[in-house]
C-alpha cells in the first residue's frame, strides 16, 4: 500500500525461479573433549545437573500420577501433567545461553523449559538479585516455605524456590508461582524470563511474536523464544504468527534503528508426535520441520534442524542464532529434534508407537550419553554424577513434601475469601502510560492535519435552533475515537496500533486518518490479513508491558481470532495471579450493508467470556469517553463500534463532545431520554431506532418511553436500569445482534430476576432475526426498527390503543420460530 | 351460604383495629360463639366470636394487621364455597363501572372491566399484583387489558381510580358532617379514614380548634337531636302574676333566717309545687308518648333540669305528688346536689324515669325560651325570669306587676294546642293562687 513501493509490472512479470539455500540438518559434530575449550567443567556439570533435575522432576510427577507415590511420599494429583521425559537436552540446550532478559514462551509440555530457563537464570543472577526476586514475588509467599528450611547458598536456595514454586503451582497451591491459578500447563515465572506456557497447541506461536515486537518497538534488550511443538506447525495461528513475524516492512519500511527483523526464535520442540499423531509420515508433510522456514522469507528463517539429544548441539545453535538476531536479521526457526519417552499424558497407552521405538531412543538417552561423555572427557567421575542424581532426588523429595503439605502450601481459601478469583479477573487500574519516557511522534499534536481539521468542526450535532449541521461540518463518532487514541499516543510511549489498512488508508472507516502523519511506522502499521496474529501478537505485546490497540475491522472476523479473543486475551491476568497486565483495546466494527458475513453483532460472544471488558458506545461523546477509559485501564477491552455510527454527530450530550480529556466509566449505562411508561434498553446503534420509536410512542400513543443506552455490556451496572423499570414497570431490550443467545437475552433474564416484582410484563427482547443478514435493501426485515419496537410493546407488554401491528410478535410465532430454529 | 366476619366497629370513634391473635385458623371448624380472634383499639382489647357454624374458609388479615372497621376479616361457610366476593376491596371495585367515565382517557387507563365469574386462576403481572395489594384493589374480579388478558398495572390503577378512597366509616362521617378528605390519608392503601376528614371553609379555612366531645356531651347531643327528630314540638308562652309567690318566698326566707324552719324553700320549689298540682288536674300531660300508645302516669315523677359543670342533667324526683312543699324542696335540692357532685344514680337520669320535666332559667334572666322535650315525655315547662309588666289593677288603674314567664313545649303528637293551653293556664292559676301549706309562725 505505501506509495514509496512501486510495483513494476515489467519486473514482476519477468521469468525466473526461486532458489533455496540448503537447510542444515544435524550439522553439529563436536565432542565434549572439543567443547572443553568453550565450557568449564563446572558449566558442563551444570548442563548435566539441569537435565537430571528436569528428568527427576518429571519422573516424580509421573510416579505421583500413575502410582500416587514418589519414594514413599503419597499424593494424589488429579490435574494434568504433560511430561517431557526424554526431552531434557533440548530444553537445557535452549535455555543455557539465554539471559534473564530473554523471554521464553511454551506449551502444555513445558515443565522442562520452565526449569531449564529458571536454572539458567539462577546461574546468571547475583545472590542479591535472586533474594530480591524471591522476597518480592507475592511478598515472599512462594519463598517462605523454602526459605525457612534452608541452609546453604543463595543459589541452592533459588533452585529449591524454582522447584517448589513450579510444583506448588502444578498442585494448585496458593504458594505456587501463579497462586495455583495457572497450573501445570500454564505455569510461568516472569522474573526468570519464563513467560506463559499455553495449553492451546501453538498458542505461543503468535503471542511470542508480540513479545518480540514489544522488545523491538520499545528497544528492550533480549530475545524471545517460542517453544512450540512440531504438531503446532499445522495450526493457523502459528502460521499467522510466522507471517506477521516475517513482514517485509520491518526491513523495508520501518525507519532508522527500528529497521530490521524481530528478535525471535521459533523453537520447534520436535518430539515427533502431536499427541498420538506422528508428524513425520502421518499428520504433516514437511518431513523435517526446518523445511518450513524455507517458504516464509528469503532468509528461510535461518532455519535448521538441530540434534536435540545433544545439549551442546542446541547450545551451539543458540549461540549462532543469537548473533543473527542481534544483527536484526530475525526471526529464526529451529527444529530441535527430540523424543519423549513418557506418553502425551499419563493416560496415554502409547498405542501409536512400538516398544522397540521407545527402547531405541532410551538406548540413546541424552542424560546417560552426556554423563558417559563427561566421564570420558575427564570432566567428571561416575561418583560425582551419582552424587548429582542423589542430591536431585533429595531436592525433589523435600520439595514434594513441602508442596503437598496443606499447612505450608494451602490452596486458595475460597470458603473464607469467596471472591478471591473474582478479584483476579481485572486489575481495574488507572495508568496514564505504561512506561515513563517521551513518546516517539513525528510532530507536535497541534500540527497534525486531522487535529487541525477537527478544531473547525461542530462538536454538537445541532445548532442553537435545533437544526442539524451538515455532515461535513459535524464532529462525528469516528472523530471521538480518533481524539482519544491520538491523545494516548502522545501520552503513552508504549502505545502502538495495527491492523489491516491502519496506516496510509487510515483504517477502513477513517478513524485513523491523520495518525499516519503523526506516528512513525513502528507505532502504527498495517498487519497481514491475519486476525489471529493481530490479536495474538497484541496479547504478547501487552503481556510484556506495552499498551496496544489491535483492530480487526469487521466483527464478523472475530471467528478468525477466536482462540486469541476467547482463550488468551481474557485469561492471562487471572491465570498469572494478577502478575500480568493486559492493556489491550481490541477495536471491532459491526458492519452494515455488507450482507451475511460483514454485518453481524457478536457482542454476546465476547461478553460471555469471563475476563473481557466489552463496550459498545453509540455516540461521539460516549465513544471518546469510553475509549479514553479503555486506554487508561490495564484490562483487555473489546471496543465495539458500528458502521451505522461513524458519521453521526453528538445528539445527546449538551455542549457537544468536550475538547479535553474525560473518561466515561466502563459499565455504566446512560439514560438518553427520560420517560415514565416504558423503558427501552439498547445496545449499540439501535439507540437511534429506539429514539425514533420513543417519538412515535409519545406522539401517537401518549406513551412516554425512557431510552437507556447500555454503552457497556461487561461489566454492567444494572442499577440505573432497575431504577427505570421500577418507575415504568416495562422494558424492551433491543440491539442488532440476532436474538437467540444474544446479550439482550442475558439482560432480559437478569432484569427478570432482579426486577420481578416491579415488572408489569416480561422483559421483551427485540433483536435481529435468526437468519443470515440479507442484502442492504432487505435489511429492514432483518434488523430491529422503530416499528418492531412498537409492535412488540403492543403485543407483549401493553396494548396500545388503536395500534395495528405489522409484525408478528405473538407467543405462538415465537414458539414456531424456535421450533424451526430461525 | 358463606358469611363474612366483620371487624366490629368498637365505638363511635374507632377507625381501625389491630388484629391481635387468630384463635381459629383457616380451615378450622367453628361453632357460633367460638372466639375467632382478638383485636384491640387504641384503648382496649376485645374478642370477636363466630356468628355462625361452619368452616373458617379464609382469613384476609394476619395477626398484627391494622384493619379498618366494618371490613371483612374472614369468611365462614361450607367447604367449596367461594370467598372471593368477600375479599376486602372486592365489593368496592364491584361498584366501579358507575363512575368509570371519570377516568382520564390516557393510554395507561383503560376501561375497568370485570370478569363475570372469577375463575380462581388469575393472570396478573407481578407489578400489578403488588400495586393491587398496596391500593387495596381486588384484582380477582378484574379483566386484564394486557397481552392475553393479563392484568397489568394500568388495570389496577384504573380500578383504584373509580374506587372510593374513603373507608366505610369515613364515607359515613363525611356525609353526616359535610367533611372533606384532608391532605393526609392514613388508612390502608392510602385510604382516607374518618380522622383524616377536615372541615374546610372558604372564609376561615381551618382556623379553628377541634374539641373532642365528652361522653356526657355526646349523650346530651344525642338525646336532644333524637328529641327534635322524633317529636312534633311547639311552645306556648304565658306569664303568671308572681306577687303571691314572691311574697311566699319572702315569708319562707324570713322564717328560715329566724331558724323556725330548716328547709330553704325557693321560688323554683314553689313553682314545682304548683306544677305538680296542675299535673294532677291534667294527667294527659303527665305522660310518655310511645308511638302507637301513651303512658299516663298515676304519680308525678318530676324531672328537673340541672346545670352542672359537666353539662345539663335531668334527675327525677319520684312520686313528687306525694311530697309536702318542704319535702319536695329538700328532695329537689338533694338530687341537684348529687348531679353537681356527679354521684347521682344513673337510673334517676334516664329520660324514661320522669313523667314531666321543668327547666328553670329564671335565675339567668331568660325571658322566654323553647325548652326541648326529654322524650318520651310529652311536655316540658320552661320557667323564665320575673319581669315587671304593666297590669290592669282594676278601676282603670294600671301598675307594674312582677310577672313570671312560662314556656311550655309539648309534643303535638300527644297533645293538642287546646289541651296544652289549658294546662299552661292551670299552672298560671296554681302559681298565682299558691298559698302556704301551713300557717306561718308570726
């Protein structure tokens, strides 16, 4: 789209061919003896120790799961345990060179990675730093059980802390790394650079890209590693993440020192199975996963396969790849070959593989082999290695005893504090900027052409005689959103925005017009048409500490980022025990005139998911105020807009939309018109049709309607609505969503429950039909209109004298439609 | 046939009673005379018993409820009988259609329609039900105007609008005393109770103080009103030459002062003595008129109106015609004293106790009045002050003579004007010709 890039037909139509460089496979072939020049004996023994720790940790869990007992310590763990026995060399090799500022993201099978990265961080942090980390995490709650019983060095204590914190988390104890709210598949510990592991296969495939984007955009040191399985290479979001990570613009369009690739390693922990599906030979076609890199960019992602059964081979790869990233030539793809002896989970009977195969891998076991090599190279003795194993078993035994003790490691006391998890769902913070530094902008805000243009607009829809200003002169809904966003761009240096057509075009609905001039590329850019990656990367970006406004254009595209919106965005604040903030404002526009796949209101889908705030302003004043509030918070907000509204002026707020900053609290409905006979509660753009209905009701039937604009869906303060119903005794809830299962239904049910004694008729929902959205010309028979509202009031709430219905709102019709599912 | 159990009206001023305790429960078998419930006014506790045998079909109020008097509290009847018609508010709503035209024609006020037969299953919105209870509207009999015939709030409001807003007692009182509902409505469902009624006058507004009547006053009021309402009264006036009676009085005074007699014989005593004599000649005046018959008394039971601090009292002296002047004087003095002290026997105060009454206002300077008959007596004599009037002394000589005014009110139902006049003349004669019953000591 940028005009600077000329697509020359005579160039692109030329004949030619794509050539590929060879993709290295298991090229490392040094012996321990040779590596002694690069590693001290201590280093090599630590590599051995780290692998043994992981092996014993996983073995312990395996025994607890299958026998309920580890070395005489009995415990029943009903939760999941996806173990990585056999994969230790890959994990330790991956983590060994990483600094504390390097972040890893993982999968459901990431205990080994947590421990490897944790042990690596412990080796690199000073005793003071370690004490500070341990003392400050949840004010020392995780640390206390190990601290009180420790004698020895701080590093030994930190290892105990790591094992205990992870184990207590797996056992859902309040002393765990995430208060027991993450559990086995989501455990993580950010002070050691361990970012969320993800129970959704490939879930880290786009989130890690966002984390790398955060590092790059905010000039943070360190790289990001996405540990994802070989089977996740089939997942759409992983491909979308890769597509996002390899955008040409990083090298072609981003300016100055922002030019260059993302500091990201896609680390395929290739254990060769996706549950029971064999990726090589059965469920995938890449044969060697490193091949994938060749198709993604000219650098072929610097992809190679590394022997993940030799920790030194993996370490070697990481040393080489880090250099590439430091040269801003990322991202990199590594295919780290490994094998798990344990099943997918303890219930896995391994029916998909032969005993011989498992035995053959065990015969080449990385820990046994590496131990022999260390002895052979004179780095260690057998006794020393046996001693390490013995120490590790003791460490596991003592950690297990602590973690299962209900006095030392209690679960959250939900009986005493029943709202504990509820309090974790949102931070409800008010934060001007996520980081204190000067935002990078192209010119002072006052010089921005759009800002100058808005200064001349009429901020209220009507003149003093009540006559509407011309569209072109009217400050509109899209201007309200723009003002809130540009204001935040000049306040918060971490704020970035992206989505399809966000730059140059100014967004499909012209909300961002003028932003291109104000912001450098890295703060506002066009994404690939990949909603999964748009939202997924935003999650990773926010998780690391940045504020971000992803935009997916049409609401109908929510399905394309379903996992991100439903599983990732809402979950991480609570699953982290509130360690992580999620300042993401996801802009979603409800369409109109564009038919079945571009006109749906799916607010209910998002409002149904715990952990999301959902707003849907209908006026410029509310749009600006709610966007300000959304951007001031640190919680994920789904910000619904409507294409019926973008050019609407402010018709309600006297004095028009204020020029200065103001917030409208999320969750507060607004009475747009006072009345006494019937309440009409609307969601989104239906407000205007309700106003029209209110006029007709007043003029034709003498019925005074109170119109309330919900403005927010979740959270939602029912009190003003209940007060209104107390007055009127009657309520219609209307919105553009298809009626069945809509949020209108949720509201109707809640109002029935809370206002039962005040109700003169059941709350009636007037939503859209349960059909496909037809063509614009037929929309009147699909979306609610004033006439429907009046008919529904007449048929179901209070018969209006002299009214003749045109639409069938009878109970019989309702039953019939439900029977048919339409 | 089911019958309602009313909250009794316990006295004139009781508006509502607090239901104390149910001694029978809904569904209990009750016999006439069984105590159903206790209740209390602000002054006392009472018990109400069953007036019929049957099943206590329903109770409409709970213990502790404030219940307007004369309102149905419960229903006694046979199993299966409907109680709905007795539900408080029902009777009221049933009278609604007469006034439905006055309902303002707004969308929220449809016509009040009633169902022919309450089916027992009523479709009503929760809000309407609450409003009905608050306003005391019986929704069971209403026809809903909502979707599918649901009773909705506007139906209740419309029914309430055409429903009297006054309690039964208040309606009665307002009618009787030309009062209007005041600003406060302190009864159930915002109804105006009798206490809330005010007398508002365009001239003086409410610039007055309401004084509660004493029981005595109430009794007098009732007696007076009943008298005027139930008899055909008219009064004849005449005057008697008082020279002789005054001279007599003087003489009695003199002998009293001299200690020769002990009884102070007053003019009133002398008049009474004279009237008794007249009554003996006109027995038809010494009588009671009781509708289709009269009681002609053989003896004279003389009532004497006595002014006391607590109001007018009329004690009786039995068999007054048997008494000497001195004896009569003593007895009159005794009962008047008892009245003033308040220890007179109530028997002596009953209007039926006297056969004729004398009311003497002479001491107060009243020259003429129309006393009110103490029914069922047939007449009353008002004795007025003595004033000098010119009189023909004979031989064309006129002089001023003290004359005593006499006002006889009689019930024309019992006596004709002629009889009354003759009787009055007889009194005059008796007074003018009264002589001392004994020779005065010289």
